[in-house]
C-alpha cells in the first residue's frame, strides 16, 4: 500500500486492468482543489472565467480522483478552443469529447445560453460570432 508522505494515511489504490499497472487514486488535496479553482477562474477571458470558474468553485471540492483528473484535463486545453466549445461555435476537441466534466460544463453553459439569450443575437451552432471590428473594416 502507498502511504501519503504528509498524513501517513493509506491511499486508495485502483485495481489494474488486465495486464495494467496499479495506479494511485487518492482524492484531490485541498491545495490541488484551490489550485484548480484558481486556474479555472483566472483564464484571462471573462466568459471562461465565469463559466469554468463558477463550475470549479461549485464542484471541485466534491469531486473524486477520477472526476478531478477530468477537470484537470479540461483546464489544460487552450482558451480559444474552450471558448468556442462552451459557446457552441465549435465542438470540443477530440481529446475532450468523451470527458465527463467537459460534457457537464457544455450542458450547463449551452443550457444557460438557450435560457437567457434571444436567438437572433446568437450565431448559428457551428458558425463564428460576428466581429464588429471586421464589419467596420469592410465598410472603409
């Protein structure tokens, strides 16, 4: 059994798949949870800060090790890709399409867009949003 160097407690060990190695499945520490919430809340794009940060603040402390690893995988993705996915402009990247945390974030964000936004103000699914600056450049 693997023991935590700080607490001395035994870590949960997942049984290996056929021929696989054993992996440690310890619950995320408070420090790891705080770090994930910070990373989700300080993305640099207000929309992502609100969507990902709100989700992480609400759920990160309640996640088991597998869910927390899925959240970490989402946080590793680049901002433009995440923004397009959570706003419905593009599907999530292949690496996140089967990620349960990403699916939950998409369900929440796209559901809120449907509830709160007038359909005429949104781009069609899969289409980029109108950039007002590009419209100004075309008129000149």
